[in-house]
C-alpha cells in the first residue's frame, strides 16, 4: 500500500540587510500556497530569514540571531500548524549555551519534534576570482553535538544543514537511526567558478539519497546578495538517486512533489547496501584525525 506524502522546498530569494518584514511575508505566502497544494512537510533554506552574513566578518552580527521563541518564528510555526504542515524552520539561533546555525522541527500539530544544530561548521576564505566569497561560519556558530531523527508527517526524518551534506558518515547515521527522508536547508552559491559550482550542486544530494535509500528534500536560496549569487535548484531526490522535482535558478519558488514512502523499502531491497556493510572495518572513520 502506498504511503504518499507531499513535500515542499520553499526556495526563498535574497534578503536585504534589515528587511526581516519582506522575507517573513514571503515565507507566510509560501506556507499558504503549500496548504493549497496539500503539502504535509516543508523546509525553508539555511538562514533564510537573514542575508547570508557568514560569508564575511561583521561586528554587529548579533542582530541576525534570534532565540527560539522570537515572534517571527512563532508566527511561521503557527501558520504551519493551522495548515497542518510539518515544518523544518532554519534560523540563526541565540541560545543560553551558544550561537548556532539551527533548524527546529515541528510536527503537523505545531509541537516541537526536535532541534537540529549544524554539526559541520566550515571555514574557507575568499577566492580571488570574480565574485569571490568564502565562509566564516566558525567565527559565528558553535557546532551542534547530536544527530537525531524526528517523527513528523507519518515518517521519520533527519536534518542536515548545507555543509553537513558533504559528510556521508552523518547521513548514514541518520538513516541507521530510522530516517526515511533527510531535509537539507542549504545556502549554495556560484561564486568564483560558476560552471564548476553549478555542475557539482546535485552530486552530494543524489549520492546521499542513493547510498542510504532515503528521500532528500534539499532547499536552497536563489538570487544575488552582494558578491554572492545563490544557485536555487532546490530539489527532491528519491531513494534511487533520481531527481523527482527541481526548482529554477532565477526566482523564488515553492517546489512541491508527491512521493511514496514505500519506495524507501523497495530501494533498500533492490540495492542492499546495508546488508553488505562492514562496520568492523570502519573504526577509523570515527577515530582518525
């Protein structure tokens, strides 16, 4: 029997510094449209409520951080609750124990299912090429300390934020913990070498789906912010590594796809990666430096 679920990636656009109102209104509009399309699970992109400030160093960065009860976040989760949409809600989190690149997960009743904090925090510095930019995230965010799965919308999901997707060990850990889908909020741009960046975009998304027999729901930002041009191309990938739906490269878009979760079981039977795993040989993955 099919287990159908309608997914959405809310591909939002560029954010002007200090213009929280415009992006919040756009996010509410996407949730309303998602309800019209009977979406049951939606994710926004990484840090979608702010400019992507982590590509540079600024002194007053604290203005972009929120605690989990901020009125903007409360309004979005209440809108999702009214529409009975399970929600992955990324933001720059100010918490008692640190500053994090986070995504809170809410079930379709608006209850908090869990909090994910980005675990793999990058730092690489500006390219000298045209549009060169980099990542200063280690200056802003502490790393999260757990990989958990969350029961929402009749399935179990994991979350990986942007750079996390490049670490297959973490994706496998989520799949082993029962995830049938991994939501990936992302802020991926085409700086310095647009052809190369465009070409590699889909590779880790499809690989993580295929090698773990999971759906991947990847949501990217789109548009230009200063030297950064976000690629868009949010996508849904099935457990066989095939792209089910893909957004464009120019405009904000609510990307939706109806999937059958039974494909997870079928894919894992067809490609029995887990049967042939050799955990006895993998110790260095956790211990080597």
